[in-house]
């Protein structure tokens, strides 16, 4: 898909608005767009919208051999697939390189933060573990793919169910959905990503940048954090250097947003579980 072109006049107008603490969509600098979370019928499938940006997350699993260095832990894979053209002032690499870099940071934020109990995915140490794969598809793009894709991945993992298994000696029997209820992934916490767009050497910044704002920004500072203010990711894109006070201010601002987003995500998950339970009960009463 063709990238949106920003002219010099529009670029100057966006910068002038930032100086007056205004934005094109009338938001204040540190206000996010509306978040919408939708769960599809199949387990592990979720669509997250951040304004006009929309990401579809789909989860699947298979039994594989564990890593030799972690024989009693499962595996987690995450891949971002994006056909939309993202071009930033500070980024000179190709589109595929930028998408790969974002996938790497998403995986680091989710897997390396320890939010998923990897040991619970072990079936038989040294022999069989579950490998969970999350594929993220960018459906619509209007900026801030990183935050939207991270939230979509967390929602999909929390919604996913993998088959129950019975281990007899070295034999592993995978039960069908009719034999035994599938099991949820054990998630210990939710590392939410909050990205700050930087302008004019870091003098001005905002969160949840739209596509037009991303075309003008000079850098990006991404923070991964859970509701307990435990950091999982600090990533800087571009050549702008922030002071210690600026970084601490960003972390404080991000924490307030992380708590609100976590509450909204948990509420939506609980509502979905209640709807599934009512559906199962209705089927059993037929």
C-alpha cells in the first residue's frame, strides 16, 4: 500500500500545533486514541483497533522438541506481517527491515519479560513442549503499529486455549476438544507498550502518533511496562538523545496509561469468558 505523502506546509503545520500543545485530531499530546478489542470465535484470535490502526492476531500451537539450554520450557514465536508502507524521517532501511525490527522488539517485550509461564508449556522435559506462535497482520494503518500489535498479541495469548495432554511414561496423548476442555496459557502479567514520538531534538513529544505525525517525527521512544511499573522494554529509534529527567517523565506518563489499558483489557477478556460460558451452557441444555 502506498505511503501517505506529507508536504512541507503540512509538516510545518504539525510542528506548529505541537508547540501549542495541539494535534490534528484535537487530542492533547499524551492522550491515546480509542481502543477497541474484539475476540473472534476461534481461540487465540483477536482484533485490536487503535483509532484507525487495526491489527489481527492469530494464535496456533504445535508440539516440538525443547531447546537444549531450556529443556523444561515451551517456545513462543511472534511474527508481524505488514503490507503497509511505513517511512520515517530517521529510518533509512527497507520496509522489511523495519517490520523485522518491530517483530524483534515485540517478542522481547512479551517473551523475555516473563509474562508467559514457559514452564507450564512443558509436556515432557527434554522431549516434548508446546510451541505457541502468534501471527500479527496489519489490517489498517494510521500510525503506532508497535503499541497496537503488542496489545493484539497479549489479547490473543490470553484468549488462546491449547489441547490437554496425558503423559504415560514416554507416550503423549493429545486430547481432542470433545474429550477434554482445552487449557489457557498461564500469563503472569501484561507488559503493555507505550511509544513516544519525538520532535525537534526531543523538545516536543507525544504518544500514539498517527501516520501524518510519524512522517514528521525525528525519533521514537518505546516503553514496555506492566501495571506494577516493572519495565520490560526500553527502545530508542532515531538519533535523538533524551535526558534522564525526560526518560523518567515518560516512564511516569506511560505507567498511568498502562494501568488504564490493562484494566480495559482484563474487563474485555472477562466479558468474553462469560459469553463463552453462557454459550456452552445453552448448548448443553439443548
